[in-house]
């Protein structure tokens, strides 16, 4: 699709679409994205927002929807939450607690 979008800021970014949530009335689509490597987040959101009209046009042509939803772009924070969970699980205190639970010595 990028061949028809002429914004150099958007073209040079590699952006992953992690999820799209559409409102029940199909009028709003929230697109969760993450730039490759996790950097340039604000720049990616701004570039997508600037090109929202063109992107909606492409989506409208590719679907049979009566109305193309309005697009809203958000950073997908799933990977950030996964990194934080990994960090917490690697802490000595947490690993010790998990070890006790596996041995049957925990309160669980």
C-alpha cells in the first residue's frame, strides 16, 4: 500500500500493525501499531494521522463496507508490558517466590 502514500516520513518507517479494534457500529477503527525497533513512536503516529485520508481510501477500496471507519492510531504497548513482566520475573525475590510455589511451600 505504501506505493500510493507519498509522505516520506511514513514511507521510511517500518510499522507493524499489531491489532485493529473496530467499534460495534463499525464507525471507528483503533489501529494499534509499533514502529520497527520500538523507536520513533510519536513520529509514526503523527505520520499515520497525516495520511489517514489516503489510508481510509485504500481500506474503502479493499473492503465491501458501506462506510469506511474513521481511523485512530495508538502505540501497541503489548511488547512494553511483556518486557516489564520478563523483568519482574527475573528478579531474585520473584524467582525465589516462584520456586517456593513450585515446591509446594507457597501459600497458593
